[in-house]
């Protein structure tokens, strides 16, 4: 218990929902709940703040300088008096780490996807990944797929690694809240829409859902797509009658998922895939691309569809109109996510951390 843990929490930027941010919230909640360390230090960006879900915890915060190099230097300096450093990224502090450390590989899309390759940055990030794999005391992978892709990129395995599923926040629950109706009314929504969440980058493959939108009797609601990314899809697809919600507060997302007909995740590539798990945890069926990582992380509890064939997505949405199939998918989703919910979903990571602290 008499130990200090430093966590790179630069993901905590107000008004920006990210998968890595959700990972940090869940892990930090579990760390504080188990009282693993005497002092937990979260290093926030210059414009960052502690998420509401973590307020009131025994957490100390440090603010990073705005300069990239100074930011990395501060992380290194903080590790001098720490017993463990945790990075939610594939990289570790640029200037080194003076204590045992864990880094996390969610995906290596920035190194493998042709749309995201920027030569100089690509080389730099590849170097940082390989360096972290060699130096880290533990590498966490979200999935076997992430592990396999990392091996292809790096050409070698880390010295110690584990595949660890990610926990799902208890807010994502199938029991309706009295406030669900007010949340939908505030967004001018009626229950029964198809929901798609995420940033809308090219690999999210929104076009395959947009292509069948006019054939559906249900509204499609896209959540979290920036205006810039929305323009990409509007420019590349025929105009359809769908809803775009730029930003939804964390506390409102469970209500949107509970009141949806289903969630769609048509991605052509992913590192993990939080949205289907969050939807299924809310009792809402998920339809996902038939790509290895989404098949793995949803445990076969979601309907899977070819990410390149709009008619197959249309058929999957229509299949769910059968009440028996719909109820079966709801139940399968709830069963699969039951062991991932809340602090139970982070037990393996907590044991890893306790093991490393015990060997300091």
C-alpha cells in the first residue's frame, strides 16, 4: 500500500470522449477502489481536468506543460519518485522511465493503415513502440488481434505481455433510468433508432451504413463524429436523412444506447471496439463488421456482417425486426458483458499491478 503510481492521463480533455479515456476512467476507478497505492498521481494535459466520475477520489493531479518535449520530460521526472508508471499508449516517456512501467497497445492502426501513414511521424511512432516493447516491465494488449498486429509491425515480442479485456462502466446498464426520456427529448429523438458511435475517421467505414439508410424505416443516429469528419462522409456519399450529434456527455450515452433499436459498428479496422460492448451491456443488440478483432472482443454475441456490402447490413437490421431473434441477441449480449462490468472487469489488470509493486 505504501507505493506511488504515476499515470499518463493526457487523454482527459473536457468535451472529448475517447476509448482510451474510458479505459483510464475504468482503470483508475478500480485502482482507487482497491486502494492499491498510497498515492495515485494523474498527469493531465494543460487544458485537462479530472472526469466527473473520478471526482472525490484520493487522487493527486499534475498538469503537463503545453510543450511536447517539456511534457515528456515531466513524465520522466515524475517516475524518479514513483514505484510504477502506467501508460495507456504503446509509448513510454521520451526521456526514459526510472521505475517499473506498463504500457498499453490498443492498436497499431497509425502504423499499418494506409490512410494514416505520414512518413516522418510513422517512423517516430514505430521507433517509440519498439523502444517501449523492449523497456516495459509489462505490455498490455486489448486483444489477441492487437498482439498479432504489433508483432508484425515490430518484428519481435515484448519481454512480458498479457492480453487483458477492458472493463465496461456500470453506467452502461439495461435498467432504464427515469431520466432517459428527458435525455432523448433534449436531443429531439424518439426511441428505436440505429446508433453509431465514434469519431468517424475513414476506418470507421460509415459509408456502408449511409448507403442503406434510405431503405430503412428507422432513423440512423451518428454520435461523436466531428464536423470535419462528417464532411468527409457527406462528400463521399449520397445525401441521406440521418442525424449527426457532434457531442454527447458521458452521462447521457447509456440512455442513448438503452433506447436504441441496435448499435452498428461497421469499422474495417479496430484495436478493441468499446461501443458494441457498451450497447450489449445496456441490453441493446449490436451489429458489427466481420473482422477478427470485433468477433473476438464481442465473443460471438453480436451479429457480424461484411464491412463492404451495404445489403448485408440492411439484411442484419431487418433480421432484428423478428422479436425472437431480437430478444435472443439482447440476452446473448447481456451474458457476454456481465463479467466485464465495473471493477470486476479490471481484476486482471489490478493483479498485474499488485504483482509488479510486490517486486519493486
